[in-house]
């Protein structure tokens, strides 16, 4: 016989819980997550705030919980409403899986916040933020590199292509590409080689600045972007560019500057979270 369980009304929480979700990292990149965690705790002091991680490999290495484990714990604590804010850049497959998991969770009203580039005006805003680090055309080129996706039917591909179009429309020396998927590395490198040959033959010292278009600039940057063999850096140097990647010093350590180290990007994610907290009142 199925016995329905009822919560005692006295255990129910007034505010919705907040769950911050990320792919996760077992490396030094956790410092980037801590920056956003501190921001949310300072701005939303009255809320219960926890984390969940989408990478099964990271969860096995660290023991950190996934989204279902975290939601189960919050329900047991007496929460009936939860706002989940993912630190995702693109609204692709990873976001859709997260939304499906949250919607199908019984007993809780769960609202998943939007990604960084969920709307086209968000894309414009983010470009305005990151463009402060672009080098000018007379000094070289800028290369924004994202994770990308190997899936043709991933909805994030629309944003990848749209971002590529916006960059080519707004800037003469900025290209967008991915580690896997589109825009592909070989196609972008061929265009850059043509760009280099268009300069005066005697021109030397032309720079290529790699800007990781990722929340955490971790192993992908160290290996795929800046590695010694078959990386973006090695291929650009073969073409004739001098390659650089911005770093930032945080708590005595040097990090490659991913999107999570931009204060305005963290504020953008906080805005997404605040909007969800307003909307969940009507759910």
C-alpha cells in the first residue's frame, strides 16, 4: 500500500533555496567559483545557498553532490521552492539536461535561471565587457575560444554561429572559434593566415591574443589553447603570430583570465539569479 507522506507545516521554509550549479573542477579553477559564491552570499544573505556539479567525473573525484542529490537534501530540510542558477555560458544540451532533471523532480517547485548568453541582448552586453581586453587592429588579432560541442543538433550551435556573425560585424580583428565543433579551428586558422599575409611584408611582431570564452580557464586552456603540441598557440606561432593569453593574479596565484574573473560577468549571473527569485514567487 502506498502511504503518502506529509510535511509538518512548521518545517516549511519561507524563502526558496538557491542552488548554484557548475560543471565543476578538481583543479585550481575552484577559486573562480568561490568568487561568485562570495558575491551571492554577500548580496542574498537571507537565503540558503548550496552548490551542485554536473560533471560525473568531477563528482567522483571530489565527492561533491549532483543536482538530484542536492534537491533531495533541500526537500528533506523543508524547502518547497528552489531556484537553480547554472554558471553556463551557452543554452545548449547541458542546460537542457539540467532543466529536465529539475522539472521532473517530485515534491519541489524548481525554477532554473538563464545562461549568460540566453538572450541576444545578453550577447551584446557580454561582448561589450570582454572587448575591453581586445588589442587594436594595428597591433594584431583577438581569438575568442569556447568549449564548443561535437553535436550537430545541440541548440548552442545557433548561438555559436550568431556570436561569430556579431563579432565579424563589430570588429575587424576578432575571430570566434571552439575547441570542438563550430566555428572549427582549421577554418579560423586559414582566415588568420590570410589576414597575416595582408599586412606589409616587413611587418613583424604581430600579436594574437587568445581570450578563453569559458567560465573557468582550466585544462582546455593549458592543453588545447596554449599547449606545446597541436594547440591554438603552436599553430598560430607556425603562421607567424606572437601569442599571448591574459592572466590575473588572485590570492597570490596566477590564473588565466576566463569569464569568471570578470566582475561584470559575475554581476550578470547575479542578475539572472535575482530575476528567477522574483519569478518563483508566482510559481
